[in-house]
C-alpha cells in the first residue's frame, strides 16, 4: 500500500492523528501533492479548523485532478464562515469546470 492510501485508510478509520502525520510526511516530500493537500484540508475541516482547511485548499494547483473538489470544498467552507462573495467565487470556478455540478449550482 502506498503512503497516500495509508493516509486515506487512517482517515476513513477516523484515526485523525495518524492520518495527519502521514499526510504531513507525504507533503514534506511533495509539498504540492494535490490529493495529500485535499486530504489534509478535509481533516482540518473535520476537526473544525476551517482556516487551516482553506490554506491547504489554496495550495492546490488548477492542473491537479482534485482542483474541482477543492473549489467545491472551499466554497462550502466560505459559505459556513459567511464569506458569501468568496463562496460564490469558488462555486463559479467549479461551475466553469463542470457546468452540471449540482453542488456548485445549488450553492451559487
């Protein structure tokens, strides 16, 4: 099993500390690893650290396969924080990539 799958498995088993450690280790070797950044963001959101989650999401490049999901998650977090303009910007970016996204459409 590769390191990313180890992190995802720990995350799925709700082993937050272990998952955070594994994601950190992966990011120390590959600081722009989109899936590790997304996983770290999801964990931060799960433990009620929205600003930390947004920091991870901002680091995901547009060329990453997880960029669409990062935009959706950032929109949801910004909406929870009542940063409606920023939320709309993220949902609009997601819609530009997938005009039929029900999540982006219903939140925009």
